[in-house]
C-alpha cells in the first residue's frame, strides 16, 4: 500500500467506520492515483512459502495482488472485499494473468457481517492491512478467524502502531493500528489451552517505497494454526 496522504488525527468512531464503507473504497479504487502493481505483500510471500497449497481466503483483498499471487502458487482462492470496484479490478487482472479459473470473488462487508464466507472454511485465511475501530476489532477478527478450517492457518498482516510514533505513517485513528498481542488476546491464542498454535507473532521492519523515497516501516505479523 502507498503511504496515505490524509491526516486521520482525532477522528470519531463514526468517521472511522465511514472509512470502512463501499462508497469510501469505491472512490479510492476508482481514482487515477491507485495503480495495479501486481505485487503481493512481502509478508504473505514470506509466510506462505513453507505451506502446501490448498484452499485460501483473502479477506479485504483490495486490487488482488495477494489473491492472484496465491492462485499462481497453486492455491484455490476466494477473495472478498467491500468494494465492487476493487473486485472488478481483481477479476480483470486474474483473467490477464490466466488464473481466473482458480479464483472466486465475493462481496464482504465486515461491519454488516464479520464472517467473510458464511460457513465455508479454508486451509489459509489471510487478511492484510484491514484496520478497524477497536470496538469492532473483536467481532470482525473472530469472524474472520472462524473461516479457518481445523489444521488450517490464519495470517494477519497489519501496520504496527510504532509507525505513527516514528512519523513514518499518519495516524489512522486511535487504536486502529495494532500489535500482535491484540490478535492473540482477541482469539484467546495467548491461553495455554487455546485451539490456536502461535506459529509467528512478530514485528519485522521493512523499507517501503513511497513517492517521497524509501521509508522504514514496521509490520505486525501473526500466523496461527488451528489445532
Ligand atoms: C488498506 S486496504 C488493503 C488491501 C489489500 N489487502 C492489500 O494489502 O493491498 C484495505 C482493504 O479493506 C477493504 N475494506 C474496507 N472496509 C471493509 C469492510 N467493511 N469490509 C470488507 N473489506 C473492507 C477495502 O476495500 C480495502 O481493499
């Protein structure tokens, strides 16, 4: 993702929720500033490298860089997002890349129903950079985690809050960025008898290319396996 240009300091919960609507994202994806890079997120590539391809769900897939990369690796992918404009782009790119037979698309509004795929479950559920208000976090991330099949994995990638402290990123709003601990606590993965095995709970740094040049940023990366 590119560095955001908007200053999100001191936003109300209502305003934060507006930033989770189809209207907001359709406008962003319809704008000329968002260009398909085709690149998957670095953390997805790192974390999926040692997994055997199976079924995958990409939640809040955006323009589909991750979903199409997964399909190319042999995964049978379902990609969902609130923006129909984004989904139309994913469909077009998937056809261009010759993976449309391995990719299904679906509408998902996390605020309306946190479960992204009804009762369906997947070997891998991945969600990259879906930042939601703290009060909605539990319901949404538990809904997403419910889509992981027994023995399957949940991969969560997000911006780390320290990016705001270091000035690398504008504030998305209070509590929108999160550390691995929030994911673990939300799913009870920090408990000894948890149904989740914590495979990765990390905060790695990387260099992000922006219009202003290279920028050091920190990610939150959590990979869990459902026992
Ligand atoms: C920061 S982008 C990340 C996109 C993609 N995962 C990536 O890493 O490039 C956040 C994504 O969340 C989606 N989104 C926002 N609100 C949503 C909601 N209420 N339900 C589902 N997806 C939503 C947006 O349309 C957007 O594609």
